[in-house]
C-alpha cells in the first residue's frame, strides 16, 4: 500500500446527471488497483441522522421548508460526516473522495435567490477545505437526459428540475472565481464515460503523488 505523508481530501461536484457517482465508483477501483489508500463518502450521508429529513422535506416536499432550515440540516449532516468519516480517514492518511460537499450546498441554496452565495459559504466556514475540487460540467439538457435514463419511475426530486439546475450550473461557474480553498479541476464531463475515467484517473494520480512518501 502506498504511504501518504498526510490525508488528501478530493471532492466531486456538479449538477445532477453530471456523472459524479459513476466516476467516483470507477476511480475508487482504479486507485485501489494501484494500491492507494482510498475511501468514499457522500453528502447528504445515508447514515447521518439528518439524511431522512433532507430526503423527505427538501428533495420531495420543498415548498414547506424554509431555505434557512434546509441549510441547517445540510450543515448538521456535514458536521456528522466530518466527525464520523472524513476527519478520521484523513487522520489515518487516506485519500477521501467525497460525492458532494459544501460547494453543492452553496450552489443549490444560492439558486433559491433567498440566501447569497457568500452567506452560505460563510456558514460553512467550519468545514475543512478540500485539497482538490473536481467539478464535472455538463449542459443541463444532457444532465436531464441522463436522469431520465436513470429513473425507473417519475422523478419527483425537486432539486433536479431543469430550470433550477440551470441556476445551479451558473453558480458553480461563479464559485470557482471565489475563495473556496483548494485547487480546482473544471472538466467537460459530456465526453464518453470511459474516456472521462481515464482522464480523471491520470490527473488524480499526478495530484495525489505530491503527497506520497519518497
């Protein structure tokens, strides 16, 4: 197993249908085969006590939930994820791949036009900054096409509506010009899935190897 001199935090972001989860699954296998110590987490975390609230009150029945309440639940979920998964793994000097982190929080909450990007970023000051943000960018039309293929029944996730996703994508573009911490890899994720995995794998190896003991 390769030895890192410290843990490395890499976060994957993007609109729904950008391929984050698929690429993370492929990249974990890729890194494990090359003997890198890697684990994965996802926000909101399915094991968090706040996951069900977010699923029921935000994703399905958003009209009755104030943006401030949504933000509080996401922050509590993030604190749980940090305490239980991310920080312990970094302490063990592992590579942590995160499927959504506080940038999602900012981009999605900011799309409501109630809370500013700056305000939501400030509320997430407690969260450790990633070493690398990997932002997978696709046109909303392609993201929606992928979501339709993925969903076996009618999609009722309020966060995945096309008009809302357009605002989220624009927010990601604004956020990479702001002080979000860490390096940013903005990549066209509309290309062939296998080709994208190859490109990401090569770039991750170059980045991670800066943290390997010689």
